[in-house]
């Protein structure tokens, strides 16, 4: 997989198990952003994420001790194309994405562990996508190119 467009990493979750588990490579789905009062700027943040960017999805499902890297998805629309479909519900903010890579959920011990691969706390505490070029990650990796090269090995 070409990782040159990897730009972001995002926390996702599901109430029961793995989020977005049923979407194979090539599938499209709505990547949700939690819409709650304490999370200022989610609308603007989701709207402004650039079409064509790749986002790594990271999650810690119920019953697991670790956080895992489970998907690489591409933003397929501009925010202006997705926004007319948004709702005011808790999960009403979304962006349409296409799956480029997905973990083997039938074999959880082969799913990449977030802390082992990212090697830094990237700020998974809220619903916003975080830049891979963030200070915490760059302190660990030195450059976005080194991080992308490493992730290319993980996702191939």
C-alpha cells in the first residue's frame, strides 16, 4: 500500500466489539465523529479534513487491554459534499471513506498494536483525527517520511 498520503490517525469505537469490522477493502462507509457539546470544533474539524487523505483508525474494543490499528481509509469526498447529509444526533457528523487496508479480525493476535507501531501517545482521547506530523509523533520518529515508511511495512 502506498503510504505517502497517510496524514491522520483517529480514535474509533463500538459499543460491542470492533468498529467498522464488516467493511472489506474497497468498501465505502460513513466514518463517524462524535457530536457532543464538550467537543468544540468537531463540525469544523470534520468538514476541513482534505479529500484524498488517508486516515489510520485505532481502537480499543471492550474486553481488550490494548489499542489496535485496524483500518486505513481514504476520505473520498470534500467536506462540503458530506455536510448536507449530517444530522444533529450524537453520531450524525461523518465523512465518507473507502477502505484501503483492514486488519484480520479473525486473528486478533496479528492485528498491529497501536503503542508498538506508533511508539508515542498521539492523543486518542477524543473523536478528532490527529495529524501524523504532530509534535509527539515527530519527537519519536523525526520525520513524517520515517513514520510513513514504518507504517508501510505494517500495512503491507
